[in-house]
């Protein structure tokens, strides 16, 4: 019964599956799935303790962090095979973007995105994530197709 309740939340289950299947951090079993889901829940709770201005910030950060999946899924649906290194770089870009939005008042972020309102900063960060994600995934797909076969 408890296991079924854990799996009801699709976002937690998807996060656990991605971490376990794609990053190969843990062996796939119910206990490890629950550990990863608990980690994501704890991280979400800790995020609400940040001095953010609104609930929109947490929604924006989680949406920004998940944007790496857009180029990965599209290139995969078009028949490309993306290597793990390209997947990881795309994920790192989205994490950098998410943390850039969290710390948008930092002087480095304001230097890179000067004079923009926070929503314009969010849009710019999302566009950068999509751009770098597509470049990374396309390069990885070409690498698998042409270089890795020789």
C-alpha cells in the first residue's frame, strides 16, 4: 500500500527513474526508488526555506531545471542517440540556469543579464538552456552517428 502511494506522484517517480536509470547511481529496486524520491521531497522542502519572494520562484526553478529534457526528447524522437556525456552536459546547463535564477541578484548573474526584470531574466535563462541543450544534444548525436562508428 505504501509503495503504491509513493508511485502515485508521477513527478517523483519520473525523477527517481531518471536518476537511477540514466545516471546509474543506484541499482534499480523499490528501496532505492524510495530513497531517491525522498531526496527530491527533502530538497523541495529545503528550497521553500530559501528567502524567495513567492511561490512563482519555486515553480520557475523547477521548470527551468527540467528544461534539459526538451532537446533530449526531441532529438531522441527524431532518431538520434544521445550519449550520456551530452545528456549530463545538458542537465548541468539546466542546473546552472536554475541556480542563476535563484541567485539572480548575484553580481555575476546581473553582469550576464544586465538591466532585465526577473521575468525577462527567466526567459533569457530558459532560452540559453534550450540553445545550449540543443547544441549539445545535436553534437552528441552526430558524434554517435559518425565518429563513434569509425
